[in-house]
C-alpha cells in the first residue's frame, strides 16, 4: 500500500468513531459550540481539552485518547498553553482528505 493510501486509511479509521467525528466537526467551527476561553483563542489556538470533555460528556482520559487518534491521523494539531492542551483542525490535511475521497469515489 502506498503512503498516501495508508494515511487516508488512518484518517478514515480515526473518523469512523462517532465521538471523534463529532469532536472534529465542533473544532472545525468552534465558536457556535464552545464559550470564549480565558487562555487561548478558539480559532487561532484551538479548543481546550477541558471544554471538549465537558461538551462531549466523556471522561478526560477518554477524550485525550480520542484526540490522540485524531492527532496521529494528522487531522488535528495540538498546542500546550499553561496546563492545558488545545486542539485545532489541520485544515490542509482535512481538505486533502476531502479531495482524495472525491477522487476515490468518483466512478
């Protein structure tokens, strides 16, 4: 399997989990889904894992695991500010995945 197909497969596996798909959809457009943050801008810095945990209603370790899978697939980037980790979408990777899917699924 070539590297491009491997990365696409990894990304699709990451998105196959409903909670990860929901979280990614929220952080792609964070302002309607999360309140303003004290230590980072929702768009520029990403969304604090604490806000994601609160909104999705899962434990913090579970959310951290979900975010790790999304990060390993390249769909999100992370940034540490003070004691918190903030996640934002990697829009270039997501756009590339959309393009690859369009090509793969076009008859």
